[in-house]
C-alpha cells in the first residue's frame, strides 16, 4: 500500500526555505510539487481548513475559543470558580498562587469530555466559552460539521495515524522528536496517512521573532531532523509520499496595544458591568465583544469607534470584509493590523511579550505566508506561485482515496 506522511509544520514561513538554512527541504523542492506561498485563512483554525477544504471565513471556525455558554466545560462550576477567583484576588501579589490555581483548574478540566484550558481567561468569563474546532475530537465522524479527510478515510476503509498530531483538547504528546519517533514505532501498522505535528517553528517564532538567530538555528536543526526521519521511514517503506506544510508564517511584532487599559476606562466612562452588560475575549490579534442588550451595543460601538489608537492599529469588522460573523466568534471584532500585538491577551501572562505573531486579518506584511512541498519518488514535478491553505485539502484527500 502507498503511504503518505503529512508534516504540519506550524508557522513554517515561506521566507524560511533556503539552500543555506534548510538544505534538505530546499533539495526536496526539486523532487515534487512546490507552492511558494500558502495564503493562510483569517484566524487560528488551520486544521479545520486543511481537513475540510473550507476557508475559516466560510466555516465560521475563525478562533480557537468561541462563545458557547451551553457547551462550556465551566458552565456548572460557578461555586468553584468563585472560590478560586476570590483566592486569586486576595493573593494577587503572589503570582505563584495564580499559577497554582490555574494548574488545579486545568488538571480538573482535562478530565471532562470537552476540556478547555483556562489559559489566562478571567475566571468569571470561563463559563461563556468552549473550544471551537477542537470541541470534538476532529478525527470523529462529522466532527467539523462538513465532510473531512477523516470521514473520507472511514468511507474508503483507510486508516490514519494521528497520535503524533495535535489538538487543544488533547494532552501533551511531547516534542517534535517524540512525535516523529512515535510514527517510526508505528510504521509497521497498516496506515495510509501519518499525521505529524511539528511545533518548533511556532514556538521559537513567537518567542524570538521570525528574523532571529534562534529561528535560524531552529530551522537548521529541524531540517536535519526531517532528513533523518525521511531517511529512516524510506528504509521501512520505500517510495512513500511526504507532504511538508507550513500552514502560515510568522510576522515580526513591531507594535502593541493594551486593550485591557482601554476596556477599564470604557467600563468606568460608560458605567458598564462585565458579565451583565457585555463580555469580551482577547486573542493575540483580535478583540472580540458580545453585547447583552441593544442599548449597550450602541453605546460601546460608538465609544470604541472614537478611540484613535484602535483606528490607527486595526479595524473593526465591517460590511466590506465580505464575510459575516456568527455569534460564536463575536458580535463584533476589532482586528489588529499585521505586526500589532494585543498585549496582554487571554493566552499569556501580563509580563509576557511575543516577538512574532500570526492569525492576522491581512497578509500584508512579510512573513505572513506558509509554504508547501509534496515530495517522493512517485510525485509529479510542479510549482505553484500561491495557493490558499484550504486548497491543500484535496492533496491530503488523495492520501486516503
Ligand atoms: Zn502560533
């Protein structure tokens, strides 16, 4: 049987590929199909795009966490959250307490069926949110509400190995090396497709930025690791097909916005109560709001539209964007311009600063794009200037057809 291996290289930018830094991957270009630029979808739900072929703006899977009070794993934990929140407030001068509280919550919540890591989401807001594309195990039939690669595999009696993949609802499965080793250990199994999540470039890119020495070093190491893996896999299964996908790039952060400060002032000026009048969510690149009545909506929208910093550093959702928002995503969204970071956000501690980011509305800055190489002895040669991330679906579908 023919075997495909998909390396989902999170945040492997189109700018990273070069003869000097990534000699192995650079060489692979000449052995198959190469797409110079992968145009990412808006937001952070790359996996649903890849596995269903539907863009994020069409599917509604825009952000990893969405508004869904009925599905939130915290919906019945009011008392526990109140106690934790109380302890957190009293010991706010001791960061270790906050860390321990969140650790306890995280430990508890991962024992539930549809977990959501609490990250740095304010305790009183947790009950409104659940995961979106990762609410269900994406490998389950119809998990994403559309035909997926996993559904197709079931229909065609093909097996997909995915223990070496990723999901926000899954427990940590180790490092890139661990996941590659898992595939080698399972290589005798009758799998048509192996999914491997490669996290290195995302992790390093966020911390040090895309143009850093650390990123160059990580690239060289990853290139070498991949070469060794392919070498070993080929010895077991000659003439396999390998898909190396950078799902998006990494943009250098060159500006920040403290949305929290804006919100605090707004609540004071408009006499708003969080949780009674409205709620919000802070992604690294999006400020999302939900309004609990029309009057509040008008007041908040008008107030925020007068804030010059918001106008300078991003845009609010509007009719020109050619896609509609659903309630899960937000009643409205402010999108940061490429390179602007919402800091702090709900995923990082207040003193954390990322030097690289992705998930922007526009791909107008260098580094926004991902890349794609499909290589192997049986792959026909070809080059595309650019393709959308969701177009890769058809290539992956081939692996289970
Ligand atoms: Zn990332």
